C-alpha cells in the first residue's frame, strides 16, 4: 500500500515499463516473483495487461519449467495455490516413471496388458497393473483384444494365482541446471517490476534502463554476456541465516539496490540453489534505492517485501558475483536440500500409508479402539511402514477373483452364464 501511494505522488501518468500503454487500477495484477514460483506479491502499476499476458505465455514459462522436478519433489504450490506439476517419463533405475502431482511415483507404462496369440492356438496374456482393482478394470479390454467376451475371459482367470509386486523407483535421473536467455529476461523483468514498486515506472523508462527494458522485451546475447552473471557465492552471514529463519531452507530472494550514481544491481536467488546477478542500469538510475522480496516456496504465505532492512546485502557484495566455486556450492546446497527432501518424503509416505491402512480396516467416522481390529490395523501399518522405509521390494500372492472384495459375493457375477 505504501508503495502505491508513493508512486501516485511521483507522477500523474503511469505507463507500462515495457511499452506505451497506461497502467493502473484496471491493469491485470503482475506477480513480481512468478506465481508458478510461489510468488504472491503483485502490482498493477508496472506492467500493462497486454505485456503481462505476452510475458506469461513466453519468458515467464521457462524458469518454473526448469525447476519442475524440484517443484514436484518438494510439493511447491503456486502463489495462487495451484498444485505442483506432475512429471512424465522420468528416467529411473527401475525404468521410466511418472510422478503424479502429489509426488507419488508410478511406473510409466505404455500398455496395461499384452495379449499375444500362441502358434498352436490360444493366447499368452499378461497384466501390468498395480492392484487387483486395476486388473479387473482391464479384463474387459483384454477380452475384447482377444475376441472373447468378458465372461469367457473371467472364466479362465478366476481362481488363477498371480502376484502383485511392489518395487522401488531407485535413482532418478534429473538435471541440476537453470538459466539461459529467456529465463534471465524473466528475472530482469521481476527485478525491474520490484524496483518500480518503490520508484514508479516513469523513473525506469529513461535511458539508464533502456538496455534492460529492451532485453526483457526482445532478448539480447550482448546483455546476457555483459550485464548478467551466475553467482555461486554463499550469501554473507547473518543475512543468510535470517533468510532461512524467516523463509525456509529453500527461500527465494529478489534484491535490487542502487548506489549514489544510480548504478542499479539486482540479485536473483532461486529456491536457495541458483543465483544470478544482473546490472539493471550501469549508471544514472534513481539513487540509493534498496528493495528486496523474499518468499518461502514451501509455504508461499511466508513472503515479505521489506526484507532489505532485515537481511541487508552490501552494494559491494552485489557488485562482485563469482562463480569460481559455483558448481561445488550448488552441489553442496543440493545435497542439503536432498536431506530435507528425505525428511519431507518420509512424512508423506507415512501419511499416505496410514490413510490406506485405515481405509482397509475402518470406514470413515468409525472410532479406532484397542480391540482385535485395532491391533490388526497397527500390525499391518507397522509392517507396511517398515517395508516402505527400508525400501524392501514386496511380493504378494493373490488369487484372481472377479469379485471386488475377497469374501464378498460378486456384485456383477452371472451365476447362470456358462462358457461356450
Ligand atoms: Zn506494456
């Protein structure tokens, strides 16, 4: 609110940072840190609705896509609460896997069943499914493929022995890199928009920012080379510790600062893993400005755009990016983050196993008591948890049955049907 009042006073007419359109109350809110990266702070006073839409469909898609794996792994929701992205065809030791939006791995298979005719007549039929329910679902399709009726196929399957195997995904192949011209254009845009919340857009539409402005709009290899740098340094103490305390171990940070000559620098730190330094104006911008926005991608409600006063960075520090030890630093940061992942994913596995065991033993609303059923549920849970945490592959033998629940009479059985 304070920022909006400030630039109301700074200028009467407000124009888009990137074109001649007016901006203001009726503009579409622009996320300063991208919505997909968990950003919640928006402004209507920097980017017109038309540019907002253009960037949203182009450069703003790149960075979130580059950290798609981390967004899924750590269940990072968007700033507006959208579920994390799923992952398709991730290469793992056990074969390709898909990860659903809630982070659960599923074998990526092309076919749930294969039916091969034998030379001497008859068929070889195998199912590739995760549960007896899923198998029942595919039986009609398999029957159709083999040119028989569902009843005919079930007559052959009923009572046969099968096994359900639980495997583990094993090591997953993923890349640990981020950047490129389009991603950097989006970061420069975020930094300029953040700066505009303090200065208004008029001050940023002058010659000092022309290079940065046109870089956002149309890109420039020259700008990437001369005005941006990857930065592999650790953030100085105690700024780093303060950011982790307030915004979590994977915090995002956009920091913009100018000196007495109006040289304006931006620092973009993404999920506490990748950082870039960008020169927004080499000289001649608004002087001695400082604004920073930090957020917690694990909990987007924890954001703050007054971070510069709480966790300050010196201009000289911002001025000297260094990637000499960048690869090593990134790997160290990543290994820390993986420890966090292990902790979070164990909680997730435990929660989902508890739910599934309780569903097996109880119906919703029933109270759990210390009786035979309660003991059996606890036994089942403890065995499942141990198996999952120790990643022991399991094999459960079962007898194929058309009925939905073992022991329950088949709901769609037709006792009168005979096989021909
Ligand atoms: Zn515009």
